């Protein structure tokens, strides 16, 4: 069962406890938990001490007598740059070559945006809901805090609410986790001192920006940009009044107000939205008819329906490729950068081509299902530089019955498979390079006993002596076997390794090796073929065009000419392409 967080203020808790006008009764549903009950004497002592601290703090912070206190409690207050850049975990986004999102990788799903890219509606709804005196208070709203203390005393709780936006920034970004979660007087006092000091060092805009990039909005979304994308599929700059007021109500108890959760949670989210709308009307930023029209619209039902239509995650269309890229980022930049660094990884993939490739693989599997074919794979690569344009690792990533998560394109050794007759190009290429045959050579397709072993062709026929071009075009077995036996496995092995194949032949001396039983990577196999098309250069399969840090610094950029090595002559490359 999901936990129900304690509301951030007692006044908000009282609002949450009331059934809004026009909404259904929720008497049977539990409300967000209040603070734990304390003895009357303990509450009286605690309340008196907090009240005394509050009075003293309010009187002293404006005088020189508090300098030592402030230095003691706020001496380690970090700079705004540190708070904004270093302490905030951000989402790494993997996008295709045209900027379309493929996957988001994170511990906390967050994309930091400046205040200028956060809708004024969302800023207004947040302030109206969380801290109406934000632009007037000094970081602490003493009147609100006093009311919260009285509420705790009279209701025998110990939540010490009344936090302003600045206090919440202190709690979430400055205090360590253990201190932030503690309910001690010293923690509250330090929070108040730090909030006052933060107001002196930072502008209101900086504090609001930090708050709106930090706060938890539920469903794994931290900060307004991730929240707007998670709930509505839009940027924080583009949210409507309905979206803004809905988001503004979530931070109080994001798990409890989850519109995508259980029916009771959707009902709670609806009530909370009504409360926020009422609050915005009270302040005067929306009229009552405007708020009523928003609440009576089909806004929430459309949001929930859109969420359900997004399908399973990870997206099976690009899941294998995303796994491949994530492994690359992990190996080259580390786990912290990948899950928290907010990188933008621009890849070689083209989503349009990817969709077509996925369609073709599924069609092929359906066509040959009667022959017990249940999966397949496809790789589309630019032969000039090894860029992977499309990668379909299986017919269904989420199908455990076919081991769908194993990537059959061979970027992982688990997906290596025998390549069959497509191996014969290495046999013929090595023989051509060595001068043992030429494009006009006639090859033996009649003698089936080779090295004391008897072989047959796929059609059980013998064509006699046939041209190399015909032998390759018809994928005849006997000519390839005879060619392999004459040149030897060492020559073939060296040839394919120069082209980029890393697999070793299990039995180089065995002529049947040319029939392609040895497992190898489809990706390497395709890259090796690319040398015939690109003039004889070896290329390596790769998936990343550029890696960019959140500040715009380019950490890595792929150069098409980098890493290209001439491994066979242009003449041989031309001949092989012509034969194929």
C-alpha cells in the first residue's frame, strides 16, 4: 500500500479534511495522516519553547545581536549555483537523431528549467497554494507559524507546520536527509534561521525557481518540467490554468493525490484540485465562474485516459536500442552521470526507420510462424560510418516466452547466432585477395566428397563447373567448400578479423566452417559487409552522435571520419560489391 505523506501545513490539512462543494463524500476514505499524538504536558512545553524561539528570532534577526547565531546555523549555507547545479539530480534523456525522445533514465525524474520557462499560471497557482505571502515575507511567515503552533497544541499533534516556500527549500535542499526528517526543536530553529538567511543571500526568483525544480509531484516526477511532461505531455512553459492548478496541489501529498492510482486516490486528487481552485479564487487570480468551468470540464478524465494510452514502459519499439545506449553511457560516463547527470544523448537512431523495421520483423515472424519461427531481428546501418539507423532486437521485447529481451542483433554475446551462408563472402573475399580465384573463375559444383567427408547442396543437385558469380548468387555450398579447402581456415579467419569480426572460428581447419555455423554478432557482421560498400574501410557499429551536459557543454561528438581504417583494397571492395 502506498504511504500517505503528512501534509506540509496544518491549514492545508484542515482544507483536505473538508468535503469540497460539488464533490462526492469521502467519509470512508482515510485522510493524509496527521502528526502523532503527544501528552498535553509535552505539547505545552514544546509549544512554549517554539513560541519563545519564534518571538526571539523575529526580534533578533534584524539586529547585530543575532550575528553569531546566524553564523553558527547558516555558515555552511551553499551558494545558489551549488544548489541549482550540483545538488539537483536530473534526468538523462536519450533522443533520436531528430531530437525525438527515446528513453529517460533517472533516479529522480527531473529536468531543471529557469523560471522564465515556467508558466506564470503555474507560478501563481503554486504561490497561492503553498505560500500566499511569499513575495512579502522574510522567509518565515510568523503569523502562519504561530497559527500552526496553536493548532498543534489544541489538537495534540506535533507536526510544527506553517512552512513557507523558502523553508521548504531549506528543508529539501540544505538540510541533510536525517535532519530534514527529524521533528526536533533544534531542527526547526535551524530551518527558521536558514530561511531568513537564504532570503538575504538569494532573490525571490532564485528561491522560487529552486523550489519549483526540486519539489516532488508524484509518479516519479521531481520539478515542474518533469511533472508537466509526466501528467500532460507538455513543457512547464505551456501549461493551462487547469493543468497549473492541478499540479500546484500535488506537493502536499503526492502519493495520496495520485490520479493514476486507485479510485480513492483519484477522488482525493479531484478534491485537492477543487481546493486549489478555491484558493486561487480567494486570492483573486481566477474568478469563481472560471474556476467552476475548469472543474466541470473533462480535464481529469482526459488526463487519465491519455496516461493509460501511453502503453507499456519501456517502449518495446526502442527498448533494445535504449538498453544498448544506456550500457554505453554507463561504461563511458558512470552510473552517477547516467542516472543523475541530466545528460542529453543524441543517438544515430531514426524513429521513422525504426518503426518500419519493427513492422517488417513482425510481418516476417507471422509469415513463417508455421515453420516454428517465433522471433527475428533487424539492423539498419550506414555503411560509410557504422551509424545504427534502426535496431530491432526481437519480435517482442516484453515476451518472456521467446526471451524477447535478448538482443539478437548481437551487441550482447547472448544474441550471437550462426550467420549461415552469409559467411561465404569471407571465404570468397579472402581467396580473391590472395589471387587464388578471380571474378571469372569457374568453381567445382559436382564433386561432393571433400577431405574425406561427403557434402550436399541445399537442393541436392550438382551443377558442374559454374562461374563464381553464379555460385555466390545461388549460394551453392560445394563451390564454397572447395574454395575454403584450398585456401585454408587461417586465411579466412584473418580476413574476417580485419573487417571487424571479433568472434573466433571454433574449427578453422574444418571446411564446413564456410557454411556459417559459428555464432557471431549480427552488428559486426553487418559492419564487415560495409567495407565492401565503402571502398574497403572497417567501420565500428555505433549509436551515439553527441553527449551534452545540462549547461550545454558538448562532452562527446562523433566524427564520421574517426576510426576508419583501410583494411582491404578499394579494388577488392568494388569486386565484392559487384559480385554481391
